[in-house]
């Protein structure tokens, strides 16, 4: 009987299969990719393969064996690193990496304890296939084939790769029509075309957006201007100018969602001071954050411009050189001293550059504060000393002043010193959520001391005080723990409702508090605050409307395409009824799907094309003019 020879397997195939299987395992274990049917599972299984065949197949054209081996090993490591980068990013942001985010390298050095919370030694397993590949190369088992393919075999190899590509795209398009032209959701892209192809598509989008500014001529602004004017709302007669000439203090409450407000944890109030402060203020309980990958910097951008952030990256980084019609510039024109206060590195999120573009007179960064180990935790200075030292700066400011304050302590991973813990942790499977209640409670106490200091200094009675949550603190990665706290499953409807953040507006002399349940979002802050100060913003390009206006429409658009109306929530492709919290007839949401996407597209056009450079403020009542 003749000895049977084991067929030899090319190193290219071994590398492709190892990384293919690893990628699929990572899909299943490290990402929360929602699968609705067998076809979607099959697409998820095959979507990495065609790209891997192509990228490793490049080695087949290399004549030198050493070059081929080196290329395959390096490629395996680089792709594994890209995959792992997405895993680490997803753990914190519940999202996938984009090129603009990768360009924000100046932020990485400031991640501190957050990075330590995300990365662990066990993560070395994400490179196990590269190790196996290296062992194959070192010991060269008899089944290994390193030699290059013949011309015929090469053609067959790439024919299979091309066929797999079109097969994958065909199935994906059948599952999600217009996948590459209308999809705003990165998870859907990864689910259908794979992580690696998604990054190629992302690079295409980046080059496309870079070209938009160069090709823009201002003609696109006419339609946008008409759209904005048609949606302008008349200010409330009683409240327009109600705070004219007053100081404006805006506090960005880090990671504060609405669910702890007027709520308890283990029988204790989470925000006792804010619960009382609301009684003397206007409180908006249906107010949503609209941030995306830029998180706090996105909320700042929205506040100042009443434009939407980009779906990829942070405007503070990608378009800091644009021309804007900022709220800060309008206040400068009215004689306000304008500043922002944040006890962190001035270059974090490119703030020092962007604040100049937005027109701030002064940036009180960490160099303006006395910071030491005792008054710092997590990302930097604790909120209480930050607030107290900031009041000292306010005493020296010219009046009237506008200052924006950015808190830090209630930031992932939500650690506190023992002396700052006013309540015990929650008991769930998520240490992040458990600690979150403690840092929110600390923030509440810090705000209490801040308000008292404002009163003692004499600033309180002459200042409009605005507090709002900048973005979510608890991502969808902690849905099981959130379900335990809420007592119900976190489905797309509940997840969208968890994007509500508090908005509190305290106006001096108006002590009768009122809870307003209009649906609103961060784009509404600019027109609301300018109208309160008696500054007409009718001629500005802005997508928000005055929350106090009787004409304000109950509609808020989230950056990922979800939207909320008075009675319905559009999320996860379903139209949910707010009363029943169950899917309703799509006829209630369908009329708004196209118009909400149009509004997001208009905002994107302004940013990508830097269109406001073609807009002359003094002629705002007329048409946009050419540069």
C-alpha cells in the first residue's frame, strides 16, 4: 500500500484562514453586533474573507521567499492590531474607529486610568493567530507551502477573491438596500462588509470630505439658508430679553444622563441638590444629547453653533480652521467678556485651536488652576476645587461675562477617593454603572458648593445659570446592568430614551420653577440662550429653535439618524409609541425619515464645505453671497 501524502497548504491560505476565523470569533465575543436572521449571520461569517485573500494575496507576486514570508507576517500583525484597536475603542465608546479619530493622537496621552480600565494582559490573545503563523514559519511543518503560485493558480486565486467580494456585497445589498450610500450606522457597515472593508470605505469617505471644501463655491448655502429661515420660530414675547445684560454661566455636566435626576439608588437620592435647584429653575425633562464620536467636544460644538457634529471624528479636530457663526462671537459683539474654563491640558480635543476659531477671549486651562495630587482624580482636577477656584476667576472678569465650564470627575471609569463617596455603589454585574452613581452624587455635591459660592460672591443674583449633560455616561455595553436598575429590558426604545440628559436654566428674578416636557436637543441651546439675553438670532444659520417658543416643534434628531417626536421614537428601524413603548405603525415615522436625514446632510455640507465662509453676517437678512 502506497503512503498517502498530506496535501501542502500555502502560507497565504493559512494566514487568511487564521485571521478570518479569529475575526469572526471577535465579532461574536467582543462586539455587540445585533443579528436578526440566518442570512445576517452568514454575511457576518464571510465578510472578512475576500479582503484577507486580497491583502495576503499580494505576496504571491513577490519572487523572493524571504520577502513573501516577511510581508505575510507583518500584514497579519498590522491587521490584528487594527482589529484589536476597534475592540479597545468599542469597549469605551460602543463604536468603531474612524480615520478622523485615529488622527486625534494628541488625546491618547491623556487617557490615563481610562486606558488602564480598557486594556488588560489577556488582550494578547487577540494576536494569537500571528504567533501561530510565526511558529509555522519557524518550524516549517511538512504541510506548509511557501513557494509562489503559478500564473494559472494566481488567476484562480484572485478570481475566487473577486467572486467572494461581489457575493458578499450582493447579499449585503439585499439585506440592506443602498448600504454604502445611506448608512449612518457603523455597526451596520461592519456587519455587512466587515471590519477591514469598512476601514477602506471610511478612508474613501475621508478623502471625499477633504475634497468637498476645495470644490465648494457657496451655491449650496442658498438651499440651506432657505431651509433654516423656513423653520425659524418666533421667540416667546415674555422671555425674549428676560435676562438682557446678565452674565451667562453654562456648565457642561460630564456624562450626566437624566435617569439619576429625581431618582434614587438603594433608597437614597442620587442628585438631592439638583432635585431642589430644579424647583427654582426651568427644567427640561425631554432634552437629548446629540453628540457622536467627539463626545464632550461635540456638545461644545453644538452649543456654540447649533449645527450637528459629524458622524465621523470630532469637528474640533477635523475642521477647527472653518469659519463659524458661534454664539460666542455674537456675545462678543454685544460687549460680553467670553471665556471657557476646563482644568485640563489646553490641547486636549484641540481646544486651544478651536476656541480661537469660535472667538473666546480667554481659555482658563490647567495652567490657570492650582492642581495637585490631593485635589485630582481620574482625568484631573476634582469638580469641587475646580468650581471654587473658577469663582475666583469670575470675580475678576469684566461684566457682563459669558463663561462655559467643563467638569471632569463624573468621567469613565468613575473612580473616587474614599472621602468623596457620599453613597454606596450599586450592585450589578457592571462596575462602571455601580461606580457611576457615586460620581454623579459627588458632582451633585460639587454643584451645591459652587452655587453657594456664587451667592456668597455676589455673582449669583446677576447671572443666568445653565446646566446640561454633555453626553451619555453608560453605553450600551452595560445594558444588562441598566436593565437591572430600570427594571426593564433595554431595547432600542429604552436605549434612545437613555440619551436624555438634564437641561436646567436658572434665570435671576424668576424663582417659580417649571418642568417643561417639550422634546428638545443640544442644537436648541444657542437660539434659546441668545433669545433670553435679548439677542436676535433670526439671521443666523442654525438648526435649533428656542425651547421657550410656542412654535417650537417637538422633534429632536440624533446624530445616528434616530429621532424623537412628541409621541414616537424612531430607533432600530422601528417606530415606537412612547405610551406603550412598543413598535407602532411606521406611518407615524416615515414622513420624517427623509427630512431628518436632509437636516443632518445640510449640517454636514456646512462643515465639510466650510460654507459659512461664504456667508456675510451683516447681510444675513439678504441672500448668502459669494466669497
